[in-house]
C-alpha cells in the first residue's frame, strides 16, 4: 500500500523564492482579502456617510439666498438636487483629500513589511523576510490562500497574512504554479 502522507521526491524539493518590493497599495489590496463582518462594514462607511450628510446640509444652507431666483419646473425639486450635489462633492473631497493623506500617513516610516521583501515557500511552510525581520509560518497555521488578479495572500490570521504580488513573478505561469503549490500545502482536505 502506498503511503500518501510522505511527499514525493518532486514535492520534497519544491521551493519557491520570490523577491519583491511591497508598496502601500499592496496592503490596501490585502484588506479586500479579509472577510469583514456586517458591523465592520457599517463602521467603515460611517465617516463617508457622515461627510456626505455634512455636504448635503452645507449645500442646502448655501442655496438658501438663491431660492427666490431659481426657476420653477414641474417634477423638479431644487432642494433634493442641491442636497445630492452637496453630498457627492463632500464624498469626493473625503475620498481624495482626506482618505488619501490618511492612508499615506499610516504607512509613513513603517519599515516592517514595506520595501524589499523575500518570500520563500517550501515543504515546511512560508518564510517572509522584510527589513531584516523574518516571519516563519508553518503550513498548518496558514488559514486561507486568497488568489486575486494582482496578488496572492497567505492568510495566517483573519486580517494578517503574507502578501505576494503577481508582478514579482516572471510570468503568469510561474504565479499560477506558486498559487497551486501553496493552495495544496495550506488547504487540508475535509
């Protein structure tokens, strides 16, 4: 009887080494790999909704002196149009001028996980090295492998994992072979 628990000689010698440069955008993409709960999604949108509400109220207040001069059309409500326009402008200001600098400030001065990184996947697990700090994750601790068009995420916690950009591979075939290898190692059959 064949012992299926021992790796074949080919599997035992399979080793991937990926050298890449991780950027803040890679970390933002990793947030899409997280399975967020409903309450977490609601809280994440509260600031944007609040800014839109402030914009709607501000636009209505600024419109007040012009109410008498606006033409009257059937089935047209200037108040609603003004509120929607104010909400849209405030939402765009929030996304561009508030969230952009906020995201940039989160990653400013963060040497760990940023810049030049090396990811090694072999029969024992995954080792990620960045800024001289090495993180070793055995395969039994990899909870999920998320494959997207731009990244592979080896999640060892609900919101943390090893980020492997597809751009780090010479071609898409290499990235696919890596994805198949890590998926086969990390995901255990039921």
